[in-house]
C-alpha cells in the first residue's frame, strides 16, 4: 500500500482527481475543466488509475463514461488522509 500511496502522490493530478472522485463520479471532460488540463491528459491519468484498480469507469450511453473510486481507492484515500 505504501508504494501505491507514493505513486499517487508522485503525480501532480492523481491525488487531486482521487480527492474529487471521493465526492461524486465525474466525466473526464468535467475533470479536465475542473483542473484546467487537457482531456488527453485526464484520459491518460484515468487509464493509469484504472490500471492500479483505484477507479472504475461506468458507461452510460455509447460514448459517455464516468469514473468513481473503487473500494481500494477509498481505502487508499482514507490512509492518505489519516497519515
């Protein structure tokens, strides 16, 4: 878990995105607007977070996909906040 925490903190937006996803699910475009970064960067970050099993995509419609945190993502964020 410590290695995963270090990885999340190492990226400039990983922690910010996970904090936002604690509140509600977001579309990648909403995250891009919220953090003023391009959508391609958000897509890459979400792919990496998904690869670490920290977020999960939920499809609604043919091209719409929102993200929320997984149980592991929630556990990780709890640990980060309590350290």
